[in-house]
């Protein structure tokens, strides 16, 4: 199975905890939910900041996105708290 790399960005309180962003490599066909779960699985700060119990919004390429959105190579995935 091929892989994709997405650019991660964090905003507001998530940026304070996790930094501006980085990259994440996932299997092709991964969704926003898969990316969030992969970050949670890293443990520590990511697990706390992106925990499923927390209200976190996502945007793909600067468009609001549900967790079902399928990611593509080079997409920008941003996470931020509700405003």
C-alpha cells in the first residue's frame, strides 16, 4: 500500500501545546480521523491535546472538514479548537 504525507498545522491553544506543525505520513486513503488517531497514538502532548473527548475542529487545505474527509498527498491538515 502506498503512503501519503500531509502537512500539519495547529492553531490557537493547540499551537501553544504542539507547536506550529510538522508532517505526518499515513497510508493512502487515510481520513482526517485516521490522522487524528495517528497523532493521539504518539502519546504525550498529542494524546492530551487531540483526545477524542476534546472538541477539535479540522480543516483540509483551508476548508472546514469532517473526520470522514479522505486526505491526499501534500494536503494541509489543520487542527484548532472551536471558536
